[in-house]
C-alpha cells in the first residue's frame, strides 16, 4: 500500500470533516472519538461531498438526503443510500495524516 499525506493532524478539528484529494480520489478525513478515519468523499446515493456533512460518533451524514455512513466500514445506516462507500487505511506519522487509496495486490 502506498500511503500519501492527506493533511496535518493539527488541521483536523474533532468532528469536522476535511476534504483531501489523494491520487485523484476525493477523501474525507475525520477525527472523532480519538481516532482518525478516511472515507471516500462521494455519497453512494447522490454523488455529493460527504465532507460537507455532519459527524456524530463514528458516522458521517450526507447533507443532501441524510444518509449516514459508518466511518469504520463505509456501510450506510439506512435509506436512501443502500451501497457502502470505500474506507481507507490511515497512518499517523508525527503531525502527518497518511492515507492509502490503493488496494493491495
């Protein structure tokens, strides 16, 4: 897996998503409950940015239709979304948040 710097840890406010682009992939980086998560930034239902939504516990809510996605698994909690969104591995090195959007072969 190739890890790429998404942002500085110090840039992340607890519960506030930050949008980053990694190798052409839009990613929402979120610090919540003492952890940092990376999830694809595009809602699987409405093709809008998840980083513009609200975070509560380990869920991010799409601002357009209210679908929520688990930051750990990408699975939606209910309608209207029915498909999960990809989640990505995260590493913290110093103040750098590193994310891998590539799949292992």
